[in-house]
């Protein structure tokens, strides 16, 4: 049976593993402590934060079919948020998501979907793959940062962000130069926990003309713990200009910016933490093909193929698997 190594354990990687599990022996590798990639959830008792992807839509028939069992089992639920859009400090749009396109979240955290998909798979966590090499039989071996060698694999698929995939995959990869041309931008995620709810008139908000781009009362999502929480995402320009700055300084600035926008002092939060996403979104919101090199048996895909959306991660996995099956793996 064909042996496949997948770099990453987010939705793209887990979807590929499920779609190919009957035709190949799959092993996943991820540098993180848990599965989920950007569908991550951080817990700091009694608080809970979805500090990556905030929600997702289901616009394709394939993804709608895929999530239906998870909806029935209540691992996914609809988030009927009070939505607003800010231009600076001014609200310029309001919506009730009950009456709009469904937005979904994992329950009790965004990572619930990934945890469910990971069940029964062979996954090496806290394992950062540093390089690839071929053995004398032409099989791929993966070397991790600790010096351990993992192999031997017929195929290697990277689901990492395009800049990281370009660093890892060898220059013989047919699409290496193409992948290097796909730029991605960073984002900070500020997590705030409060002992008492803030009197805000929204659950989710996009923001323009500010160093903040998104605000959400994470505790308003279905199945979340009761303590009030806010998740704040910075704008990409702010993150790009300050990526190396001390996280306490980042937290202070984003707190001040959020307080200015909503007219309430969020610096009183009982819990504060900042996470830096180095590769949050594509610099250009345009679709990219999944990358399949049949000669070298290397491939790359991810949400960066489809504009950074959760559904895009799944779609890229489906597209890649279809191409691999056309080649009989």
C-alpha cells in the first residue's frame, strides 16, 4: 500500500488523510502540541478562546455534505451573532446573522472539528520536520529538528503555509518557484478574559481604518464556557510592522485601540494573552492551484489555495486527492 507523509495537522491535512485512508497508509507530522492548525482553541481556565479562524461558511455542496454529520452530532453549530461593521469608531453596518448566510463554529471550540477528524489517525505532534531526503530506493525520508528520521514514504504532502512549504520542499519540486511567489501576511490575536461581561452591542465585528480588524465576544458562540471573553485580531499592516515587538507592548496597544473603538476600557481584563500568526492570510486574495509534482511525488495545498477560508482548506484537500487518484497515487 502507498505510504504518504503529510506535513501539518490542520483541516487540509486531516481531510486528505480521511479521503485517502482506504487507499494509503497515512502519517501526519505537526510541530504543534495539538491538531487543528488555524482552527485552534486556547484554554486558560476558566476562559476559552478561538484565537485563529473565527467561524466558517459552507458554500459548496461537497463541504455542506462533509459537515452535515458533524452538525447532527453537535460538533458544529450555527453562530447567530449580532454583527456590526466599524469604520474607525463609527458603526456603519448592522446584521443579525440569524437572517443571513449561516456561519458555523466548532463546539465547544473551533478545534473540536479537527480533534474529531484526528481520531484513529497516525499523528506525530511536537515534531517539526526540518528537511526531506531520498534514500537509495527513491523513497522519501523526513528529518525532524531533533535529528530523528521518519520514513520511508512514497509521497510527501505539505499543508503548511506557502512560505513554510517553500522552505521545506526541495528545489527539485516542480512548483517551487511558483510557491515562493505566494506571499502571506501576519496577524496578532489578542485574547481577553473578564470576570464580568462587557456591555457591548455586538457579538462579532469587522473593523476598517484601525490597527484592529476583527473583534468577537468569543463567549457568545454556542457551547462556550460562561466567563466573558473577547478575541481581537490586529490589522495585517500593523502586524507586519510590529511582528518582532514585545508581546506586552502589542497587547497594550491593541487594548488601547479596542477601547477607543468600542468606548469601553478593555485593559481591565483579568486575563490577557497575545498570539502571533506569522502567515495568517494571503497578501493577494486570489485562488491558487493545488501543486502536484507526479515525477517527484511531492505536493502542496492548504487554505492559502482558496483565499484562507476554512472551507478553502477542505476544498484544496479534495482537489489534491482527485488529482492524485487520477494518477492512481
